[in-house]
C-alpha cells in the first residue's frame, strides 16, 4: 500500500484515552428536563454476586449500543444502573466469606462497578444505587405500607421449605437434589408458616388484557411477551355450579375440558380456597387439613403420584343421582391457581394418577356425570398471590410491630425507615435478626406500650417491584420524603421506560413490576401512567452458553470477561457478543467470535490510518490523475446510504447482530471501492481519496454504538473535533440519486 506503515491497533491505550475524555466532559450525565426527544433505557439490576459474567456483558452491550445510538441521533437519554443487593445470593456469599452481608455487598458492588466501567458502558454512574442502602430500602417499606393500606398486602399462611436440623427456612436453590438441606444435608419438608402476601390476583385480568396492546405497540419482542403469558398461566375453560349432596350449599368448579364433562370423576379444591373450611368440616378432615398446613410433607412429594390428597368426605351432586367426591390438595394451585376443578382422568394425566390412587374408575363416560349441566366460559390463572416475607436477616425490615394490646400495627410512614442492623453475621442456621434484642424490642406506635418488631424481612423480589423507578430521580433529591419524590416532574418526564433490556429469565420480575405499577396508578402516585405499564418496550435476550450448556463454575465452562478485556480490549468483547448471535437466540460462546471481532477492528483501524496517511501524501506530490471513476464514487455513496438506512432500522429494533454484520459489510465495500478504482485508473485521484475518507468517517459513526472507543478515536483522527460532546449519527446523502 504505497509503502505506508500501518498504525498499530492498541486497544488498551485507545480505551484509556476515550474513557478519560468521557469522564472529563461528563458525556453520559442524564440531561436536564427539556422538550426535545427523550427516553429512559432500563438495564437489568444484577445481584451483587461478586463478578460480572458474560450474560451481564451481553445484556449491557445491547442496552449500551441502543443508548449510544439514540444519543447520536440527538435524543436525551437516561441510562443508569442499580444493584439488587438484598436477598439470598448476598447472604450466601457473606457466609462463605466469613463477613457481614453489608461488607460483602459493598465490596462486590465496587468490584463489579470497576469491571463495567472498564468495558466502557455509558451509564450515568451518579444515579447508580444499591437496593440495600437505607435511602433506597425505605422505598420498599413505603411501598409495603401503601399496598397494605390498599388491601394488596395481607397476612396469611404460606408454604416454605423447612430444615428441622437447622431450624430455618430455605430458598429453593438451597435444597439439594433429593430434597436435602445444602448446609446439613438433612431432610427438607414443606410446611405452612404465617407469611405476608402480595395480592397480585387483583390485576391478573388487566395484565392479561394489556398483552395484546403491548404486542401491537411493536416494542415488545416475542420472547418478552411469551414470558408474560407463561407467568400468567392462563387456562381457558368453563365453570359450573355443583350442589352438595347434603343440600347445604353449592360450589363453583372449573374445567378446561368443557366438552367431556361426562368423564368427570371427582372435584379437587385448593387448600387455600376461601371456602375450604366449610367443605372440610367433617370429623377428622379439619385435623388433616391443619396437618397439611403445619406438619409439612416431603419436598420431593410435589407430583401427582405423591402429593398429599385429603378426602373431605363430602360429595357434590351432578346430573341424576351421581355424585363426585370432593378432594383437597395443593396440586390444584400449581395448575389452575386457588380454585376448585373437575377431575377428568380421561383427558388429564395428573387427574388419572389421582383417580388411580383413590381407586376411582378412569375409563369411559358416565351417563350420570356432569354432562348436560349449564356452563359458562371461564378463565383461570396459574399466577397467584405469593409470599413476600422471608425468615432471613439480609433484607428490608418489614415495617410492622406486634403489640399484646393493639395486635398487628404498621409503623407510621413518618417513622421510616426501620433500619436493619449492619453487624449481623448469618451462619445459615436460624434468623440472627430475631435474636437481635435491640432491634426486636420496641414500643407500639399506637399505645406506647412494649412491642416487638416483625423479624421476617421482605424478599428481594419485593424490592424489585420498584427498581425501575429510582434512576429517574435526580441524585440531589434522593433524601427527600418519598411523597415529594413521587411528585417530581422527572417521573412523568422519563416514565414509562422506552425500553427494558434484560435476560429471558426476568419474566417474573417484569410481570410483578407491571402489577405494582397498576396498583400505584390506582392508588395515585403513578396516576400519570394511565395504562399501568412501566415499560413501553421490552427486549428479553437469551442466555450465554458454552458447549451447549449454561455457563457455571460447577461445570467449569465459565468465560472470564476480565481476561478477555485484558487480552483483546473492551471493544472486541462487546462487538463479539453482539456479532455472535441475535438477542432472541442463545449465544453459544466460542473463541471464534472474539478473534473475528478483534481481526475486524484491527483491520478497520490499520486500513483507515493507512488511507489517511496516503491521502495526505498524495496531496503533496501534485501528480495529476485522470478522473474516470465518478460512477464508482456514486456507487460507494449508494452503498453507504444503504448501510445507514439498514443499520438505523436494525438499531431501532435492537437487532444488534444484523446491524454489526451490516457494518462489516460496508467495510468490505469500502475496500472493494478502492480496488475497483485502482483497477480502472491505476491510483486514487483526489476525489476518490475524499470519497474514501468520507466513507471511513461514516463507518466510524456507524461503528460507534458497538465499539465506541475505537470508533470515536478513529472519527477524531479522520478530522472531527475532539471537543465535540457526541459523535453524531450519519444521515443519507441527498446528492445520491434514488
């Protein structure tokens, strides 16, 4: 290439310079409230697990590329970050490290922030937060009281995994295969304990109804929509009324098999059905129900073959003189929610197993069964109210006290936050918070007498209900009373989030965030979100796997992002995860994606600087070149325009995989242009040099969302002003004929 020496691609030096420049000009600070186009891009809030993994890199590379694209187009962008810091992962990490959870969380957050910063993600770090900070978890306490006042939080009994040896509840991930405790390896039972519940049932129908509108909006991808349908668990069928054989009442029952009612053999009711006490009134049945609730059963006994079934000794009349036995079992809840259902063994495998266990006929129709009874269309949802309290110490304290005289007393809002002691050291046995007398013992807010605090803490899932809101609050306003924060103009300005980008395992979180938004809309603080949706758009990307299996330390197939950044640079790692697969597909990690991305960036860097040096040298030799390549320049301009249009469309749809490949395709066409000109006239003329450098400048702009360090440095080297606050997004040339 005319003897020019390539300028070597040194990613670490480039990335240090660009990140220093971004910090100096505060490039990613959230803009003030203005009338120009604006949007809030919500990234997932990771657990403070200790290290960033490749799933994080994939997720934040997608969100960051979109944020940089929208800024380049001139939009005001809010792109901020928060840690989901409460809950079991932090508690287990602290136990393993022999330190307090607060120390563990602080150390992990600092380390993970450094990892993300080295990758060059354009978060507004001034708005970052830890959900375990006092100023943050008072949000959870305020939300708990607000929903309690509205009847959407209530006290009930809930099923939990319980280890008798450790005398503590366990999360599902602490239960080993075979139903044993992770710590002592003793047996684990399912028991009923008093719990606090979130009443999501009040909004299931609206969450269901809104899905069609979200699909029509075009900003929810099918993976995200499918996750919402899966969590909802909608079952269509019919319901009918059956009368008790003794003539003392009727029961509404549901079945998805409305056209085979004659095959019904029994009725099964959830033990949480609001009328279960009335139907379980026979001698001995109530005792069995109580034993089911409090005595527990083996955790492995969750399938139809072994799950407890209670015969209520009551029957329900159907056509003629036939009657169906009424059973009670938690098997109903997982399949249809809290309801009563017809058992139809001929249609349903689980019903067949139950019928055989009870010695009931499972074959053929029965003329005296439910055929001919009037039915009406009905819907049931598997999603149901769930427990939000945990018998653990590392979580948001529940703002409730118990007084012998006044009973259950909510802590007044003006006394929030109820602070969590930070010097607790959980061991995996019991609940250290319940043993902290200085926390437990208090006075009743009503009568002033002695009282004790609730020692359960809120599950981290409850904290997640509001984790999409704090980023919209200016840092200087975070200490204000929550009522004042919720009245800030920033919230209706930024909300709803224009796009959530998260992993495909986030469906439950998003579903319940949608529930909480509708509740706060009706209560008042979020009334401006009239449709009750926190996210106007949602992209759920699939996980990163290796050798066909999910990455995990246990399997020994983890890829360390730090090692990749150290070897290749941040731009290569980011480009590789975007190039390797579309967001809707699992990314089966291989080193070939990294080497391909690194080779491409090296070629772009070296080729661009070589062409720049050659253009400068050609401008000094004064040799005349006959211009015969205007049509090739027009073709290059057309190729460039096509790339701008396609990549713009793909970025708008968050199709990063396709966009990156179109950037690579444009680079190949730029090189092809040079070859065609040289083949035609021997060398590039001044107009050709200018067209080539213009195309390379445009290439740098298009590369900006994906490899931002190299792209911005190259854009500057090609003649742009370094002090510019933002590399702009290119437009289509008006000089190119259509």
